[in-house]
């Protein structure tokens, strides 16, 4: 890559006349005066920046593995997976997070938890309804027991009256 000056000189008369990148990836800046004489050639560097960027990209690439059709078993470089590595499963359309031993799918797990919570809520509501029904049935049973007790008392009175009437009839029959 190379850049060359197309404009005029600066107020001092010096200007950047070219910028090139050498085979090592270093940026070389050449400054010339108004006569075209090279005043300075500066190696600004760059290979260390490129190396740093490559390292940074590799670090990112080891953590975000991109889109895959199934859970990866190694990172994009063929190395062991890092805890916290991410990938997007294009088959199931979910994000996977590696926990150090297995892939977890937070969205799927959250949906499963939501379904379980909704099922538990439905069960709790049914239990509440059943408890209310039991309470109503217990009250009805108490009322029926009280009615049975009253009826039993009435039957005893009727039995006593019947016995008295039978005794009277026996007495009348004997006379």
C-alpha cells in the first residue's frame, strides 16, 4: 500500500510526500521539503499493532464462535472450548453458552422454567378450588349431620308417643 502527496507544501515548506507499508507491516512516512529533498523517513511501526489486533481478534474468535448448525466441540482454531464461549445455533435459532463442560441455552431454559411456573400456578389454582369445594362439602356435611340429629330426636319423641299410645290402647282393651 502506498500514498503520495497531491497537494502543496505546508507553511514551513515540508510535507508528507509518501506513506507506505513495508513487508513487515510497518508504516513508513516520508517527509520532503519544497525542493523534493527527503527531510525524514519515519517508521511509525504497525507490525506490533497488527500483531496486537490479530491477538485481539483471535481472543474474540475463541469466545464468539459464530453461527453453527450444531453445538461445536472445539473453537474456531480447533482448540478446547473456553468457558463462556458463545455460538448461535441456526438449526434451533438459539444462543448457546458453554459452561465449561456443556452447552446451555438460556432462552430455551427460560422458556422451560416459564412453562414449569405456569403449570405450578395452574396446579395451585386447582388446589385452591379443591380446598374451597372441600370446605363447602364439609359445611354441607355438618348441616346434614345437624338435620340427622334433629330427625333422630324427633323419632325418639315419636317412638315415645307411640309407646304411650300402645300402652293406652292396651289399657283400654283390658277394660
